[in-house]
């Protein structure tokens, strides 16, 4: 009996509470709104906001992430380009560690190209083979959305034509080529070309260099060229002038002041402020000498290269063509254009970003007889804490 009476009292109390709530217009609607959308109670909203901000402040950690991108050329055992490789057939390694591919593309990006020509007295007779190449650059290499610039070098570096999408301007500039003096500031020309390309970060970036491949008197160091090409994802292709060896027996002379070279700024280093000391530490450290896969399928050490341009091209994933002649130059340029427009582009975020120094990139294709060529690696500088 007491239990029944207690139950009736509880039911009566509950009914009175409901009547009290219904007698206050909006209270039930407000309670619903607090759970479902606009019209939230300000006090509760503030408490929720403060709680969220407190949680975010203690859980969000911002870590700089570098995405490494590399163009990849795939050929068969006969040297012919292979265009039908699927994403699943690629494997990519960074310092031997398997990486998860973040993007895979086969469509050609807009191309930013810098053409570099050695124009000294030793190459004057060979410039006749270069002057008529403007139409090949505009039709085959640049394509409808590409752009190009022209640099010449001897004892100083000149921008003969700035970046333009007008192929006629490149053609006109090439036809004005002429030899002058005996300087061979190849490395300074490469540095300036890379600086120009670094302004076009979303484009495919390529240097095509007509040169004997040797350098003398440049202010830019060899290590700086390699690291700049690695971290800016610039591919170097060389077409080797066949000049006499007499010039290289001359003693090195102090280079004259060169305002163009002095204006070449070093590329910024990822994840660091870029103080003079840090820049020197980055660019002056030793470059490792890994094995490199040549276009012929032969694997060699970097020390076997006979000239700087062959060295730079192989490190960047490009090629160096040694034979020189009017027909062979046009054939080589045609092969370069075919390769550039037929490459795969792979990207990944390294899972070993804490490893300082040179990161060796290795790309494999699970297909019998396939040969893969990509840039050799990238260089990671971890600033001291």
C-alpha cells in the first residue's frame, strides 16, 4: 500500500513539472534548439566554445611537411618509351624506405623551359646548328601552354630572351647567337636558369643546355647546382658541343666582375629561416656519389662522368647527348621533347623527414624489362634546435 501511494506521488510530481514547463513559452523549443542549431543558449555556447578552444590548443600540432615530386621516364629493353604503366605498378623508396604515393599523373603540366647556350670563340662554328632550332622548341618542346627563355654564357651570363610563351621570340633570339671571348661560366648560367624556373613552382621545370659541359671561373659551386636542381625539381638535359681540348689546358683566371652572376640568389631551403650561416652550411656540404642509371641502362658511379653537364643531367633525371651534328642535334631534341611529354609524375610525403642530408630516391616498375629513370634524390636540411 505504501509503495502504491509513493508511486502516485511521483507521477503527480512529474505532471506538475511538465505543466510548469508548458506554462513558459519557448522553453521546450529552446531546449531543442540548443541541441539542433541556431538560437543556442549564450552561456552554453560560450562554455562549448571555450571547451573546444581548450581542446584544440592542447591537441593541434603543426608539423612542416614536404611533398617530394619527381618526373619518371620508363623505357623498355630496346630504349623505347613505355606509356601504359599503371600507378599500382610503381614502387617508390626514399633512403630504402617504401613510400606511400600521394599523387600520380600522366598528363603533361605546363612547361617552363630555359635554354642555355655556350657562346664563346670555341663554339662559334657550332652555333649554325643551333640557330634554326626555334621552330622545334616552339612546336615540339614548349607545346601550346609552355613558355621558354634563352640564356647565353661565355665569360659572363646574359639573358637573351626572358620567359615568354611566344615561340617566335625564341626563334628570333636563337638566330642572333654569336660567339664572344673564351669564358666558360657554365655553372653560373645553370644557377641563373634555375633561379628563373623557381618562379614557376606549379610547372614542369626543364633546362636544355648546349655546351661542351665544362666550367671554368664560375662563382657558383658544383654542390650548389646539384642541391638546387634536387630541391627545385629541375631536370637538366645536355647536348654536348664537340670542341677541341686545347682550351681546357689553359690555367684558370680570376673571373671579371659579373653583375648578372652576382644577382643570382640562392634558393630558399625548406623548413628553415635561411640565415647566411644556415645557407652556407646547406650549400657547402659534400654531395654523396650514388650509383646512377644512365639512359643506356648502364649503372655507373657519378665519379666516371667526364664533364659537369653530364654529371648534372644524370643527377636530375635528365640525359646528356654526346654526339654532335646537325641531324643528331635535331634527333636528340626530338627525343627530349618526346620524353618530357611522355613522363609520369610521382609524388610522396617522406615518412623519414627527420633524416638529415641526402635522400636517395629509387623508383621501380613491376614489369619485365622495364627501365626507370628519375632524379637521384633530394637534400634535407634539418635546422639545429
